[in-house]
C-alpha cells in the first residue's frame, strides 16, 4: 500500500479485506497506518472508529503485542485532548477479550456434554488410553485446549491496559478501574499466580511515581482524590487476596495500605478502617499470632462501637469474639528480643505505639463493657481462666465448655488450639504458685481432659516456656518430676514491661520477691514503730492537719486556675487551627481554580495551535495537489487564486478535467472504429468471387497427394511380407534341436522335484513322530502332577485337622488359666484394700493424737514471732507422704498335667486308622529314571512292553465287557479314545443354530 492514505480509506480497505477473509492483511494495513507520522494530525473523531476496528481484529487474531503498540500510539495522541476516547477503546478491548473467554467456555461445555452411546459403559477405550498417558480428566483437557489460550490472552489484555494507562494523572481513574477488573478476573477464575504478578505490577507502578514526577501529567499522591483511588484499589486487592486465601499477599497488601495511610492528610473513613482491621484479624489468625490477632479485634471493636448502627445480637457476637481472642493469648507470652523490628512493624500496622500485652488487651476489653455484652458460655470461660483459682479441676471444668463453644458450626471453631494452649499456660502458672515439685504423671492426669496433649506434647510445651522465659522450670527425667525454680538470690530481669505468669496471678510472694523487698518492708515497719513511739500531741496534729488542708485548697485552686488557663489555650489553639485550615482550604481552592484556569487556557491555546497547524497542512496539501494537476493534466489554475482554492475544489476541478479528457477520447475512438468497419466491408466484397476458385484448386492438390501416399504404403507392405517369409524358412531348420533340448531340461527338473518331494515327506514323518512323543510326555506329566496335587491336598487336610485340635486344646487351657488368675487377683485386691483401710485408720488416729498434743503445747508456750524468712505455706515434703503400697505380683500357677497337655508330634496315619489306597498304581520312586517319561519307539506300539496304545485297548475291552445301558451310549466315543496319531476325535462338529434342523 502507499506510505500514507486517508484514515477513512484505510478503514474501508480493511473492511474490504475482512469481508473476503483476509483478516491478517487488514490488521497489517491498519498497523502500517499507525506508523505514519501524518497519522497524528488526523482528528480523533476519525481515529476512534479505526482504533475500535483495530482492537477487534487484534482480539480475533490474538495479537496482544500488536494491540499494545497501537494503544500506546493512540494514548500519546489522545491523552492531551480527549481522555474519554482512550477509556472507550480500552473498555472495548477488554470487553471483546472477556467475550471470547465466555465463548470458549461455552464451547468447552458443549464439547464435554456429548451424547453417550452406551449408558451402562463407565469408560470407553479412548478414555482409558487418555487416562493412562495423562492424569487430567476430559473436561480439563478440553479446557486446556479451548479456554486456556483465551484466558491467557485476557490476562495479557489486562496487563497491556495497565501498562498503557500507568503514571498519568489524567488516566488515573481508568487505571484504577482496570486494576479492579483484573482483581475480579483473578477471583473469578482462581488465578493465584497471576494475582501475585498483578500485585507486583501495581507496586512497581506506585514505586515509579517519583521517577516520573517531572512529566507533564505526573501523579501527585498528595492529592486526596488520587490517594483515595489508590486506597480503594489496595482495599480491593486486600479483599481479593483474603478470598483467594493468599495470606502472604494479603499481609503485603496491608503494608501497602498502611504506607498510603501515612501519606494521607485527612483520616480515612471509619468503614474503610473497620474493613482494614477485620482483614488483619484473619491474617493474624492464619499466621498463628494470637496476641496481634486479639489486638486487631480490639481495634475493630473500637471502630464499630464508634460508628454504631449494629443490633444487640451483632454487638453480643462481636463482644464475644473480642473476649475469646484475648483469652486465647497464652499467659505470660512475650515478644522475642531478636524480633523487635518485626514487633514494631506489626504494632505500627495496628496503629499502636508499643507492643500489646495480654493484660492490656483484657483491661481494654473490660473497659469497653465487653464482658457484659458477651454470651454466657464466654463469661463462664472468663471466670474460670481469670477469676477463679482451682488448678486441680481447671482442665476438667473447662474441657466440656471448650467442646461446646468451639464446635464446628460456631464462629469460634478456629480458637480451639489457641484456647487449649492458653488454658495449659494458666494451669502451669497456678501450679507454680502452689507446688515447688510436681510429678509428670500428676500433670498429665490434670491435662488428660484436654484432647491432643500427651506426655511428649506437654514436655515440648514446658521446654518452650522455659526457653522463652515465661516459666522458670526444670524437668528431671530420672525422677519424672517438674521443679518450679524459686531461688531467693537469683537475678531476675525486670526490665521487660510484659508481666510473667507468676506476676499476673500471685497467691503468695515467692522467696525471690521476699528477698528483693526486704529493705522496703523494714522501712515500712520502722516508720510505723516511730509513729507509735513518738506520736505528736493532739493540738499539733490538728494544726498540722489544718495547715495541710489549707495547702491542699491552695494547690487545688492553683490547679483549677492552671486547668482553666490550659483550656483557654487549647480553645485558642483550636480556633487558630480551624482558621488556618480554612485559610489553607481557601488557598487550595484558589490554587485549584488558578490551575484549572491555566489548564483551560493552555487547552484553548493548544486547540488553536492544532487548528492553525491543520489549516497550514491543508493549504500545503492543496498547493502540492494543484501543482501536480498542472504538471500532469494541464489544469489551468492561477497562482494568485491558490490560497482561495480548497483541496476539495481542486479535486473537483481535477475530476472535471478527467471527465472532459475521457469524452474526447471516446469520440476519437468512435470515429476510428467507424473507419475500420467500412474498410473491412470493402475487403470482403472484393474477395467473395475469388473464394470458389481457390476451393477447386485446393481439391485437385489434395487428390494428387493422396494417390502418391497410397502407392508408397502398398509397396512397403509387400516388401515386409517377403522378408518375413524368408525369416520363417531360415528358422524352421532349428525346430528339432530346440524340442530335444527342451525335453532334456524337463527330465532333469522332474528328477530334482522328485528328490525334494521325498526329502519333504521324510521331514514330515520325523516332525509327526516328534509331536507324538511330546504329546505322550505331556500326558504322563499331567498324570503325575495330578497325583502329587491329590497327595498334597490330603496332607494339608490332615495338617489342618491337627492344628484345629491343638488350637482347641490351647484355647481351653488359656481360659482355665485366666479364670485362676482372676480369682487370685480379686483375692489380693481384697487383702490390699483391707490393709489400706487399716493403715488409714491408724494414720487418722496418729494425726488426732498429734493435734491434741499441739493444742496442749500451744496453750503452755507463748506465741513465737513471725519469721520473714519462712514461707507462710509449707511445701509438701515428698518424703513424709505415705508411700503407696504395691501389692505383690500374682504369679502364674504351675501347670499341672503338663505332659498330658503337651501336643504330640505328628505321625502319618495317627488321625486315620489306615491310609486309603490309590485307585491307580503310581510309578516306583526308587529309580530316578522312573520319574521321566518313557521314550517312544516305533517297534513298541503293538508289542508286549506296554504303552498308551495297550492301555487304550484295555479300556476299550473293559468298556465292551460292561452291559449296554442304552443305544445312545454306544454311539458316543469314550473321552479317552484317540486315533492312531494320538489325537482325540471330535464327537460333534459345531453348526450354526439356523442349520440345526438340517442333516
């Protein structure tokens, strides 16, 4: 095509190519038009239909790269004048790609839902072969062949659109709209990999904003409208990642939102922040971070209560969620020292200045009246974990409550493992306040109501608590005990603001606490003693009190005055800030108005400049066209009137000139045609009488030529006949010699044929003898195998009967032994219970006597001063506890009559009196040669040595000696009868059903 044509002509040419099936050529023509420099000067009203047709062809042919180049060219042209046209083209491009995906999906569904010929056949041979070479099902293969290419093209279309619209403030709204459409595409078709790539692309575009800040239409993130668009897109990204269960991508989306929120001058909408914290709760729950999960629920509850609009039932459910999440945090959980940066970042995501704690979360929840609004089961769980102190029944009381509260159909089902670990941490904290040493078996018995906690899990949890510093504990595997370390002079780091489990729930002070607070205790005691010993007189006390009261009143008045002054300052500051904000808003509004005015002025100047350029280009084209017409067609146009002539008028003059030349040419052709017609008529009139004369001359010449040719043919035939007769006469003399030679050759070849025939007959006879011998050996092997199988079956049956008898006897002995052991065990248990009751009564009597002696001693001796070095509650001494009496192990009774019960060794014939004899006499086993098949000899067939022919004759003689039962029995040959070659003859030939009635 030409280097540049008019856009309308290019569109018509493309339509014509498409109508004849040349879509590739049509797309190529439009692409070449885009590469022209004059394409940019065309008006958008003309270019928009061309672009729409261009994207249709690109979608039909799946030319993503070509579409990207065309869209980039059109964006550079239209971004300064008409942004809506770009939006129309982009939306058309995406709609066509989406429609192609839907069409491919329908085709795939129709291809899968084909008619089945056999409803009972579960699989066809084709499906079996496809299943053997591929793990995909039929629908998967169909989707991969039909739907996947269009899905890939649709994904490329979204990427192309985003690359076209990026980093342009005028196209920002369309850019965010396309990004949200891409999110919906990933969610609809569950494209997780593409979603990750899409998020990375959006982050890259946002990071490049500062790189392209010097451009004309650069993005300004300080603009609230643009920042709100980005926040809406990031929240849509967060929602999509949560629905796709891509939790890492969701966390990165949360970080993106947090970074954008820090850039915002105005606080975001509460509903948006509620959505933000709600998704954070899901992310922290999936990551197993119960502490920040509870903190996120607390922030979400605070925003929801400030917004309002929730029903009582919804608020009750939400309050229960907040309280359960706080209770699910293990007691004394601390943040790692190594991960301070991570802790700070997570706290910043939640809008907190420091890391949250379990106590702080519970205190904040109770201050918001969460406990009152929570359901009754959650209140009971709170009372058990935070109010009551009963470690011995804590797990038994909480286990059924957890089973009901964390059922699969409740919203608290995911908190079951977290609550279980929190319950275990609370149990250990309470046990450390009561016991200094505890048996591992006792702890396992206490935790037994909780499912999923065995000895290994409990030990692993204890070691984890000790490593993190939540509990000071030692595990002694030799004695199977747990020791809660409480050393008075051990250094304890109190720099951590997070309280440990011992600090949260302390029933009595530990030895370390007593040592650390001894100086303050002495100071308090001395102060009280001095106050008692040197007490001031009554008057001095009253005067001091009055003086203190006066000072207190003066301080209160000063504080009130300072408070009033502070309030006035705060009010003035608020007024100043409001005035400043109003002034800034006015300045911002005036700045926006000035920018709008400048933008409009610049746009008008740009339009005027474009209009002038278009007029200049049109004038130049008209001049060039006029000069071309003057050179080619001699059009008479004055140079002075060139400016007044438009391009259309010049074209019209050119058309008139061409029409005039065409009329002149047609007139000249008419005159020439008339002259040629007259000349041709005159020629034919003169040659008519000469045609008959020429015809007669031609006939005479043809006759003479025929006669000469006929004479030459006859002469040649006679000469060839004579030559053939001479050849026959010459060759007839060799006929006798030829016949004699032929008979000699035939006799020799006949002799060779007879020899070969004799050799073949000999080979056939040898092969026949070999086959007979093989058949005899096969029959003999089958007979021996059958006899061996029968012997093995009889031996197996005898063995089975013997084993059954032995099993029955053993079972009977075992039952008798169990009954005897049970009787002995019951007797020992009764003896142990009696001894235990006796010892218990004796201990109670001794304890009563000691108490009486102690009371008598207390009455006689004065009370001793309290010893601050001794704990108020004595720890139990394992050595003073009564040892558990272990009953003696019941020994197995000595079996009586062991010799009678011992099974005897198996002997052949011990179960049957006499072994049954065989029906046929087997071959003797003494000689090894007897196990092999006898060699066949031709002379032994009818001899007295015995063979299969002799056995067949004996069978036939035996059958003939029996009385005849019926005439039909003699007509049927015996099953064992064979012909002389060793084959059994067929008793009845197969015949089709339609021939059964025929003879």
